[in-house]
C-alpha cells in the first residue's frame, strides 16, 4: 500500500470525523511515512509498520469517543439502503 492509498483508506474509514480532523490525522501519518522514506526506508515498509489499517482506524475512532462497531453497523445499514434503491 502506498501513502496515498493509506490516506484514501483512512479518509473513508474516518468519515464520522470532521473534514478538518480527518485531514489533520492523515497529514500526521503521511508526514511520518515521508520522514521514514527520507531516512531510507521504503514506502511500502513504512506503511506496513503502521500495522493493520482497519485496526488503526478503529483506534483513531476510539480516541474520538466513537465506537468503531457502531460505525461499521451504520455503514452496513447505509449500504443495504443504497442497494435497495
């Protein structure tokens, strides 16, 4: 996964946060990856060091007092509604 794919994935997973919060969080992670690349680590390895992106997104949501299970349930419901239309 590239840093751009990471940013897009986090943006989708963190949709419950404000745009400003999402940008701030994503900028933090992309900046960290950029620093690792400058230190000689490959982009792929720098992203992999973050671990599972889904778990990362869940931890971020929990720090913002949002239950990731509820978010996933809401996304499932929204998807089901969209499929019926």
